[in-house]
C-alpha cells in the first residue's frame, strides 16, 4: 500500500500536491492529544472560544487570494469564483459563533420549590470530520466551527484532492491561539479512515460525500453507539410555474445548474417547466448557457472550468450519450466550446430535452454541467416528478404565488425547499436531507444539538 498520495490538478493533469499518509503512530498521537485537550477546552468559556474562532476567521480572510489559487489548482473552479468560498466560510463561521452562547446555554425547566433542575448541553468529545473536494472549506466549516464552539476537539480528514484545506485551517487556528490538539488533521486512506471511525477515541463522525461513502461510514460505525452526520448529495429539482418571471428565473437556474461545473450537492440537476411556457423557457435557457466560457480556470475570463477528473467528465459524457440514444435531444453545440476535448476533464455545458425518468441523467446524480428539462401540465405532475428520486436534499419552485409555493413545498421530499432561489445554504437554517441525501443536520441552532449531548441536573436543595 502506498505511503504517499498525489493531488492531480484537473487544469493540466500535473501533480500539484504530494503528501505522506499519516502513520499509525501519528494517528495514535492525534487521538490521544484530542481526547486529553478536549477536557480542558470544555472548561474554557464560550466567550473565549468565540474570541479564538473569530481570530481564525480573520486570519483566513487575510489569505483569501492565496487560498483561492490553491482551490482552483486543486479542483478546477474558475479563479474569479474561488475567493467567494473563503468569504462563505467566514459568513457561516461568524453566524455559528454569534449564536453559540445563546444556543449552548442551560435549558431551564419549570421551577419547583426546593429543587434546581436544568438540562446542560455537553460536548460529545472528539469529532471526526471528513470533508470533500468540491467545496473543501464551505463543507468543512459546517462541522468544525460548531464542534469547537461546543467544546469538542476536532480531527479533520480532508479529501486527497484538496489536502491544503486542512493545512490552511490548522495554520489560522494556530495563529489565533487555539490550544494545541483542539484542531488536528490527518491524511488517511480508506482503511485508516475505517479504523479511526471504529476507534473508541472518536465520539462523532461528520461526513460529506457520496452515497457510497456514506454507506461505508455507516458500516464502519455499526458496532458503535456514536452519532453520524451524513450529507450525501442530491439530484435536486426545480419547478417553473406558468406565472414565473423568466427574465429572473432563467439566469438564476442556469447558474444553479452550471456553477462549479455542476459539482455541487445542491446544484440543480433536473428542471420541470409548465408546458405553457416550456418552449420560451428552453430558448432563453440555451441562450444563457451559450454565454459560458469553458477553459483554463486560472484565466480570469473563464466562467466554466474543468471537472475534477477525467473519469467524472466521462461519466457525464456517457449519461448524455445514453440519453440521446434513448430519444433525448441535446440543445447545445459542444463545438462552440473548443476546450471540450475527449480524454480531458473539460466538458461543455449541455441541455437535454425530450427526456424522461427512464434515463440515468434524470435519476442518477450527474455532478456535472448537464441538465434535463421536462414539460409538465400541472403542479400535481411537477410534485410527483420532483419526488420521483432516491435523493432529497433541496428543491425549488419559481413562482409569484407564495401561498402556492408553500403548498407545493409541503409536499416535496427535501431537506430545504426554496421559492425563487436555489443552490444556496443559509447558516440560520438547518442543512439536512431526505432519503439518500443523508441524515442528521449541520448549521442553525439545531446543528448545535448534533454536536452536544443533553445532561440533566436534578438538585434537591434540602435533605428530607
């Protein structure tokens, strides 16, 4: 088994990062340190935790330009967008820090004379966070900051495609004065990851990744009574009602489909449009898609970069090919995107019509720059098709009628329901999924409940 791993940049297939996997001794030492320091960290006031975490946020923003370049080289996002991830990291972190003191305070119950009764939220211990490559900072922050603010210690396993994420986060925490051992990272292969989940030193696992990866985490933890947070992606639908304003709907949905080359768990992967406006919607959608510039993501004019690896692009190419063979129509001429070359990670955006749910592109997660668009005759038909999926992360309805949107939203199987918005995560709201999109939740006040355990105190003031 290899003792090192390489990060191959999708930009030019060069080796961008090479690191050694953590040794057994390093893993053992990290767990011991995490367990030991956590007991002291829990005794630190929430106010002091906040001071340190806010300093870390400020420090990461100071490195925003450097980190943006690293993100682009590691996973291929156009450089003009990469800095936005660090801004998003800061926004989510600051929100969760801002509510911590209130949401972690003791829960008071009805007073009874002679007794002092309350529920205290206590940290779980050591949180093992496993982050993906597509949004390495935005996904990591969802668990790291709330875990540390709750009094836990954290061990992070970054994706091998974006390992510098862990190093940067460690640097800013160190500069902010976080006690050594409260945040650590390890470079792990699959076996070491499984072993760590099964280790008694781990008290909670926060995983973001594929359904297959989620099953592996769940299987590894099956003999342990620990909590699991599993955020596993989606096949997120949008429904455009006949009263929608296409001037605003179209550009927003195009962005929701193709941002980050479609490599977003909450990106739009299928669209249902009322048949009375279907033709007009598709025409405007295609015009907007053809404005993209596919190319070198380090070029500031590029708006669509490569997918993370050739195999990912080939998967989407095959989905498109299979759909067309089954009767779908491809509406975008890939020749207009010269960078799209077979055998590379560069893939032109595509729009498919005449699609149905027998096709993989409408059922299986694409995680790439393609979308299928179907006409529907009614809200009821749209709801049935939106729910006809093994996933349930987010869904959106585009309409001027808020009452109708709420009525539809109540029927949709999704962790987050949007009206006139998509592909967005609000840290004040619980981030969760239905079906194969996972279990548990991050962010919001509910996110703190996942990273603490309730402990009841029942104190009788006078002996009877």
